[in-house]
């Protein structure tokens, strides 16, 4: 069972703005590819003892007549427990991808892992990590490493914090966005040799780049659907409309799998949006990301699922 999307037309505007960057014990990082300019742009008590301690005095009390409530007294009603959103992935899921660029059949590899589900920011979150590197041959031309992570709240499927760590030659950067979803704000930080941060205002239901993929997998959709999703990345503002196309056969490392095509129509606050952007999710209960395509100024990138376990 997948969740119904909160990203309806009434949530039209999508602002992609990152949040505060702070060194975080949960930090991790997304994709990698080929050469410098090219890949530089590619850019989750012992229960018995507890029960005995709590229930023993209650059992003793149960032998006495229950006191009658005072007249006019209001009976306290316990709050309903939070319910986790239904998702097609689980802790331990590992997805491996081949990254193709221009004339290179395979320019790099990438892995996305649902590491764990743990207490985080006064809630519970999936800790999801994606990282990638170029092939050994391309790595000789230029050192590249990308690592992204996100803490995705299990109750709201909204990111609590997302980060991207980048190594490009001798340049190392850490970009972190820390969300305050209830206040619709975030703090964006960039750590290099210096530290820069700024506060952002965000629309409701804003995702980071990595959480977007996992939330898309969790949304029930069919051909012809359109919905808007706010996305924030690297301090820029995005306006994204997801347009759902038909089911198509997609060749992957798992064989040929039917995939539901999703075309994100991106409007940037500045710059030129990528062309030819498309995502194919498997047309089954797992909603696996089978393939991602993007046409950038430096060439066409293709990310294809090689294995899933």
C-alpha cells in the first residue's frame, strides 16, 4: 500500500532552498560520474521489566474499588500514537547503479542504501545514503567522489536534514540543509576552508534532492497524473511539476522491467533547467528506480539500475 501524495495542485509552488549546515553525526552523501566539469555538474528496555514495573502497582490498585470521578471532572484522553507512512522500501535495501555519460557506456557507479531507521530530531527517521565514483579509468583523469544523505521522517516523509559531500580533485565541500518543516524554514550551510550559512523560507512539503526519489516511490500514481513537489538543493529554488507518463519496458541489470515514466518539469529561480529529465519507476509494489536520464550542457547522463537487494 502506498501513500496518497500531499503534492497536489493546490501545493503548486515548489521552492528548492537548502537549510542550515552544521557538522552532523548523521552526516553522509550522491552521484558521481566522469571528468571534472562534467561530473561537477551532476550534481536514513527490556519490555518485560518495563511491563512488570508499570503493571504491578496497577494490579494492586485493581483489588480496590475504583474511585468515582468528581462531578464535572474531565476525563483525560490519551493521544493517539503516531502512525508511520507506508513505503515500498525498508531498512537494509541496497540499490546499485551504472552511470553512463556521453559516449562512455559506463562512466561510473552509484549506490543508494537505506541504512537504518532510528530516533532523530525528536521523531524517527530513515537514514538514507547515496554515493558514487567514476570508473577506475576515468578516476585516473580526475579524482571525483560524491556522497549524499538524508534523514527522512517516517511519520511525514519529509526530510529533517540532508547533506552533500563532494570531492573534485583537491576541492572538498560539504553542503548541509537542516529543515524546520513546521516553521517552513531551513538553514543552509557550506563548509570548505571557510563556513557560510544562511536562513531560508520554504513552501510546505519541501524535499531535498535525495529524499525526492524515495518519496516519489511512495506515492500512488498512474499515467496522466500531474502533481507539484517543492525541492531544495544547494540553496537554489526549484519549482517542479511531476508529469506521469505511460508504462514502458526498461532494460536493467535485473532484465527488462516495466517502468512508469515520470517527467519532472523543472523551473529554476536562476539558471537553465536540465533538459530531457526523466525517471522510470518499476510498475510493481517495490517502485524501484529503474532508470534516470538528464540532458546537460556537458552531455547526456543515464543512471541505470544494476541490482537491488
